[in-house]
């Protein structure tokens, strides 16, 4: 039995934050208290500002719903605004490390933000200019949050789409996953009109609309959305295989390079080898390899190795090394 009331309230709040309704009897059993104590604890949470909704019935049910203000003890107004601004800034530029989970968190947060806080978030973001390292286009965070919500809720998504050649179309899809490559956001979805899987660049999407129609998720033809995206991109580009040896453990390198490039394999105690296929420009791949933060050797292709040598020479001269100009 949980005799510490603050600890028990936190445990109760943790249960209520899951997306389901909890019968009073089940809560009492989980907390190992009486139903009367559960009702008393629910009243305490309401007094603290948590919008707990109760349903009538022999057993009675409780669930946490969106209220008119951010509940205390979870996030205050300043914390909520700070987190929303940060997530919006990262999501809008497909930064490495800002994945679908971050966008889902933004969608959940903005769903319960009071209108006055939403206005503050929009005002702050409009007044700031992020300095990003990528070349990917900016995306309206609202576009990503709508997509993330439909992915999480298995809800059909309709949107306008502009192809690479500029042709416009309307798409009705069953969204599966959002994937960030570090340069761009992509949506992996089943296109109902074309009865096939497709990948969509999110920066080419406009007017996303959740239809409210639920669907049963389909199984991807590949094991993961990231792998499906990789194959899809390579089908549309001239690709080349590469092999690079790093003078660092596999775990260290895996934490610094995009996962969709491949998985580093151990090559001795303090080294690893990364093998993969890409269709991106060699300039981009070279930068990604250098950002691993350790010595590396390009084993193939020869063109990539030559490009790395040439770029290394230019950088050395720019930094005042051997062979500098003049």
C-alpha cells in the first residue's frame, strides 16, 4: 500500500496520463488503496488544476482530458512555451536528432496548450531566425504536427502535393511514418488512389487535413520506414556503394552518423567499418563522414576517396597548412 500521499498522487497521475479510461476499482487495485481513497485523490488532483473527467456507472471511470490551462506540477506556462518553441524550431528544419518522436511530442503539447500560450509560441517563433547547419527547406511545424497526429491515430490524411517537375495533385493516404534524413522530412504512406506505397517530401506538401477516418495499419514491403525511404530514394537517383573504416568503436560512430546510411560493424577493438549505398552528392557524404569526429579511411569508391583528398587539401590550405596560397 502506498501510504505517502504525494507519491501516490504522482503514481495516480502517471496512470491517468495514458490514453485510456480507468475504472475506479482498477485504480484502487493498482494503488492498493480503497475506492474512497481514489475518489479523494482524484479530488486533490482537480484542486491542483488537473482536468480529470469522471463517467457515471456502477464502477465509475476516470481519465485526464485537455483543460483550459496547463496543469501545474507538469509544466508551467514558461516551460510549456519554451519547449514548444524549441520543438517547433527543430521540426521545421529537419535537424539531425529531431525525429518523429519529437514531432509527436510537439503535436501532443500543442493540443493542450491554451490559446493564449499558442499565440505566444507563434509570436516567439516568428521573431526568431534559427541558424541551421543543413541545406534542407523549412517546413511549417503545423504541417508536421497534423501528419504526426494522423500517424499516431491511424487516421487517413488528405493533402495537396507538388512533384519534382512542379505538377500538382491531391492525395488521400494512410500515413505510416515520418522520417527525417537530417536534410529533409519525408512521409511514408500508402496512397489509396494509386493503391501502392509512396514517399512524399514534406516540404512539397500543403493543406494537410486529417479526415477523421480510421484505418488498420498495413504492413510495409520492407522491415522499416527508414529502409523503405532509403530504397525509394535510391531508385530515383544514380547511386554508389561506399565503404569507410573509422578509427573509433562502432557505437561511437553510430551515434554520430545518420542511421539510414548504414550500421557500423566492429573491426577490431577500437575501429569499425561502415558500408552502405547512397545517391547523395559526395560533398554531403564527405561532411557526414567528417562529423563522426574521428580519423577515417575511404576504401571505396575510388572517386569518393579522391574527392576527400582534394577537399582535405583545400581545407588544409585554407587553415594555413602546407601549400597555402601566396
